[in-house]
C-alpha cells in the first residue's frame, strides 16, 4: 500500500540554482518530485528572496549566499543542499535554529581537486606557465635551468582530510616525499609523514598545498611570516578557500623570488557570473597559474555531487534521515511500511521529550519506536506510532514550548 505523506511529493517545491548537474534533477523526478525549478545561474538577492518564500528544498553551489535574513523569509523551507564541499555560504547556525538541516558533498569531487593540484605542481616545477606565456609573445625559452622533475621533491600538505589525503596518494605515486600538517590526529597513508607544526612543514617543503576549510583559525594562515619560513624558490598552491592566503604577501614573495611559482584556484572575492570582470593582485605574473574555482568542476565530479546531495535531500524528505547534515543531530532511519511518523525539532531543554511523549500517551496512542539525537542547542526526535492519529496530534506537538518545527511525515 502506498504511503500517504503529510503532503504529496508533487506539492513539494524544489529550487536548484547555479547549473547543478542534471543528475540531481533526474533523481528528484525519479523519486516522484515533479515540481523542480532549475536555473543555470545564481539569482540576485531580490530574486532569491522572492523565489525562496514558497520553496521547500533548495539546492545551491558557491555563488548563492543564504544569510539569516534570507532564511527567515523562507517559511516553507525544510532542507538545504550545498552541491559542493564547502558550506560557508550558508548561515548554518541560523538554519539549525530554524529547524533546517544543511547537506553537502564532502567526498564527490575530491579526486578532481587532487588531480588539478598534481597537474599544477608538475607545470610549476617545469616552469610551463612562464614558458607558455613567453611562447605566446614569440620568445623561445628552451631552457633546463629551474626546470625540475617532481620525483624526490618534498610536498607539504596543509590539511590532511578528504582532498589532502588524495593528493598525498597521488604525489607518493609520482615519487614525491609527502609531509603533512593537520590540527587533528590523522592516520598517515603510505609513507606520508606527519609534521608536528606548520613551521616544520614550511621549512621542509619544496611545494606547499592547502586543503583547509574557511574558519577564523585558517583566515590568512599563509601570510608574510609563513612565506618567509618557506624555502627560497619553493611553490605554493591554494585550492581550498580564498581567505586562507594573503595574496598581497604572495605577490611580494613572487617579486622578490621567495616563491618560484604559485597556483590559485580560489580568491577572497570571486565574480558572481561570467559577465563580471575578475581582478587579482596575482595577475601579470607569468609564474602564477590562476583558475576560476574549477578544482571540483569536472563532469564526473558534478554528476557525482548531483547524485550525492539529491539522495540526502530526498532521504530526509521521505523518511527524516539526517545522515550527512553538517549542522544537525544525525539520525539514520529506514522507512516504515505500516506506521505513522512524526518529526519534532526543538530547543534542547530539559523535559521536552516527556512533553512530546505525553501528547501521544495522553490519547492512548502507542509509540512503537522513537529516535532522539541532540546537540548542545537543539534536539531532533522521530516518533513512529501504531495508530493513525491525525492532524490534531501535529497541532499539539507544534504548541509545545520551545518547539522549532514539527511535521507529520506520513
């Protein structure tokens, strides 16, 4: 017997922005979500605020900013999908306190970013950017000086997470000596060596590559002081976040030959669309590779990201599972065949679970299963019942003090 949902899937509005891969559109529609609105680009602030008012699920990439102000206007929104690794363009705290889980794709583009980093290391080691620029000007720089193999060179990886560890594997396969630094204890892969400090890594590395999130701790973590600690003639690659490197100091290091080459895929300020001009202090250096935030932008990665995030959003919408949410207590759930399911999101206050249970037990409704997870700020509970209790129960759940939102799933 088909499930009766609190409202039909055909009534759930899904908004996908910024050219998210069609694999996401197909997955939503294959799962019965027919009201999918798709845009190839980002929306301006006014358009976004107007569109999001009636949307239940939104999918974005890196150009769309979901601030607390925007989220407060999204009265129907119950899930956000970031079709990317990063989630810094969403106010995660505001979303959580509005009862909106945020899902991302932390794994799907790791290989694409790692391959670009390795390619840039080889190009910089061989001075390909500078020699290519010279050839375009008619100069023939057929020189072996300052041109090196990557084999037996030291690579320093800052951030040994999903991408950093992939870079480690590929670099070691090329014969590089891998060193890494991470603020958390990580298991070394292959022959990679953990450094006890950032300074130790900077002193050792012939090329440094960053793979860290954007936080207060990582902002400008590579600036003049750190560049001065690097080997003279070493190289720097940033494919993580534009704010983690002080590019003014990098430009100075290129001028005084402290750095022999730089590759940057991310910048503090990036154009919102192809029609906007791009500006960077690194423009004009022949030994600087500048790419428009394309580290994870391969067809394979975008297809995988589309599927990964869409699956998480549908799973939450269909059965309440929050596995993979970056701002929410995580509960793994399976759909029930013959039960009624309620979701309740609330401030984490003493006695709330008792009040929730009293709503059911006071009407002799049997709770057959219950799942609860909390963090210091909110609690998320799922209740399955034997009885078809109706909408009255939902109204009572919503009226409990400190409730953020409640929903009868089916």
